[in-house]
C-alpha cells in the first residue's frame, strides 16, 4: 500500500494540486489529507458558505479531473479544528460522486489485511471553533469559552461550557473507534499528534498533543499513525517521524513556501517514508 499523505492545507488550492501531482507521479494507491482541509473562515455571517463553496466548487472540480486520470486512487479527507462541521458535511457530496471519502470517525478496509480510520478532534485550543475539539483523557479544558462557537445543528452559534463538557472525550472516542477494526492492522489518521513527541512541538517549545492518543498508540500499537495540527513541529524538532513502541507516527508539517507531503510505503509490516522537503526517514 502506497499512501501520499499531507495535512493542514487550509483551502490552499495550489497545495491540493501539488498533492495530486505528487500522488500521480509516485503512483500512490491512496491520497490522505489529515485535517484542516478548508479555508480559514471565522466570520459568522459567511464562514459556512466560504468553506462549503470551496468543497463544492474548487475541490470538487480538482478531484473530478484527478479521478478521470487516476480512477483507482482513493482520496480520504479528514477535517481539523479549523474546519466547521457543517461545512465538512459537503464532503459527503464528494463521496456521492466517488471523488473522495469522509474520514472522521469512519473506518474503511483498504487492502486484504489493512484498514484506515480517522479522528479529527484535538485537545482544547484558545481558538473559537470548537466543532472538532474535545476533552483529552477526560481532563477539563483550561481556555476561556467566552468566544467559543459551534456549527453543530446547521448554523454557527455560541457554545456553552457545559455542552462541551458533555461531549465524549478523545479517550472515549478512540476507544469506540478501536472496536471497529483490528488496531494492529489499522492506519489511524488523527489530526492531533500524540503528546510529548517531536510531532507536537510548538515554536514556544511546548508540547500540545493528545495524551489520550499517545496512550491509545502505546496500548494498541497500530503500524502507522498520521497527524498534523502543529505546522512547525518538524522544523522545530528536526523530525517528521517518531516511533512509539513499534508504531511509526508522522506529521509532515506545513509552511507557506513549499508543499509538505510524505510518500509512505507499507509492505509486510514494514514502513518506508520519504518527505518532499526533509527526505527519507531515519532508520
């Protein structure tokens, strides 16, 4: 199985084109985008329209052209904390055209003995959009909810703290996801990186990944986990991969100058990776 992976494209159509060209050049079996698919849009009066229009017009057009040339390459799209849940629903329309598959809380069999599963939510951030944020390990968030918003229900509205607390935690959601396939034969695409790794290091040297996800990886040891969210982590830490036990974990990072993608080959349990900027993984 060969995967062309990236994350955090934030509606940058030139990066989407680069991803399609990257996948085609290397004859990837699958394209995976690991979160933050859509343009940043925070104004309540037009945010949902902005993000939905990107999916329905720009992304759909690009994927239609790609599908004509590469009908066998599957495309999997995971949202992230910068995406509105109601706008992400437009990805279902792409699925109806067989252009791409929605990945959040979904599980698909991608070969005789391999599955792919997705989870978009990250631990609480100081940002307003809360559709894809959750408590981590049942911990209470530490940020103000004064400007917290959700689009769940179809329209953007204020989110109350007690509502957020009632949502399942990341730990609970991952446990439910693990029950739907064999974790040791599943590639997990999670927008948040695992905590205390080179993949969750911010520019202020703080680690902000999910502790619940790290525990999940330690317990289940999937062959591969794919992440994003912390754009600067690879440049800060000097690594776009790390291992937790036998699991390879990846965050390609992102910057405005160059497309960041990773070509991943999974063969008989072995994983080989090459980054468009940072090169081949260390052994």
